[in-house]
């Protein structure tokens, strides 16, 4: 009798197969099992969205953006270290017009979910096309300083291959094309 935990339909027929053919059948069963396991694991990752959880510090009501973790997969205009630092958006003209245009731009992007839209604060989640990674983007309007502070961070992984920095600069470029913010970050942050 074949134990239930090791039963495989192809193995049940092995006693009836000549020895030479049996070795290749056992290898096929092993490969099929491996392919099945890898397929199941990939399906589970895709179903889970590789999304991770939203950090608790986001939208904590303190008026500050969440701090970047030690890993290099985050940029923030509030960060002081060179690896994470990025310039805030310097507003040209009316701060409310720039803020409204920013909110409309983000809402129009594919695979972007606006999680929180409050007066002077936006939290959006960007989802990557293939692996469905979820990245948090926070923006805070500082009308008195004439800036929009920004933070973009990956939820999972260690590095981001520059995706978060590129995302922030793409948003800056879009607003600069409309004449709402300065096109280039200033050197003094």
C-alpha cells in the first residue's frame, strides 16, 4: 500500500513500467511537482499583491510626513541624509491652485489610489504594473513657506532602483510644465 502523503498517480503505475523508462518517469514527476510548487507560490504572491502594509506613521496627524526607514527605498523632503533627501516642490504663484492641480494630476494617473485627501495633505498609493508592489506617496502643503513637502517610499524590499526618486521628479516635472512649481530643485533644499 502506498502511504497517502507520498501518493502520486504517476508513481502508482511505476511497478508496471520497465526500469529504463521508470527513471525518466520519476524525474518527470519531480519536475512536475517543482513546476507546480513554483506556479502556486507565484500565484500566491500575485494574489497577495506583494503590497506589504501601510506604515503606521502615515497620516498620524502630527503635520509631518512619515520618516524614511534606514533602507534606501524612500525619499523625503524632510530627510536630512543625502540618500533619502529630495527637494520639496517650490510653488510659483497661488498655492491653492498648485495644490488642486497636484491632486487632479495624481488622481488621473493609472494604478494610483488616493487614500487620504484632506486640506493640505494627500496620501496616495502607487501600484506597480507587473509585480503589484505598493508604494506610499505623501504630500503636505505648506502655504506659508510656498512649498509642497513630499515623501515616496516602497512598502516592501530593501532597494527600489531609484523608482521613488524618479516618481517624485516626474510629478515635479508635470507641475512645472503647467507653471505651478519650479522646474528644478534648488541646491540648498
